[in-house]
C-alpha cells in the first residue's frame, strides 16, 4: 500500500538511513527551530510505543521512568527528549507541581517549565486556590 502512495509523498532518510515519508506540501520547520518544553502524562504512548525508545529517552533515564513494578512515571521533555519526571501533590486548596530533572537546568529552561507547569497544574487541579512549583535536585 505504501508503495502505491510513494509517488505522492516526499521521502526523507533519518540518521540510520531509514525511509521517512511526509506529504509534499506539509510544513517543515527549519532544523534549528526551538522545541518547546512539554509535560507528558504517566503511561503516555510517547514513552511506550517506540521500537527505538532512545529517540526520546536515554537508556539510563528509562530505568527511572519505567519502574520495576511496571509503573511509567510522568515526564517532561526538553528539546524533544525526556529530561526528568514530575508529580502533582494536593494539600487542601494548594496544588504543587514538583519537577525532578535528570540534570541541572538553565534558568531559562526553569522559566519555560514554570510557565508550562502552571498551565498543567491549573488544568489538573482547577479547583485549587493556590499553586506552587518546586524543582528537586
């Protein structure tokens, strides 16, 4: 079936020389386009579905994210790669987002995560009156 569509598609190759297909007129940003930070839910398809998970998560980090008892922790992405985990704790009317990076983060990245994290915690805990963000080492 893909061979039938091949003449209508644009073909690329990845770093392993595998073929990648896209629509000919699809927008493709320049390679140096900054990738925004993103929070990813626990058990997310992004972490679980790749045959080669090193495209999004380093092997040493995968052992932290996917636990021995089968839990898949919520993660956050920096430049499209898993850079740490997160959790939300609720105490009465206070909702706190705790971000646990795998490596130190620049103040710019911390600021980006704080902005995105505030949106996340307000979405997850809309009835909270107070919000807090903490970075763990």
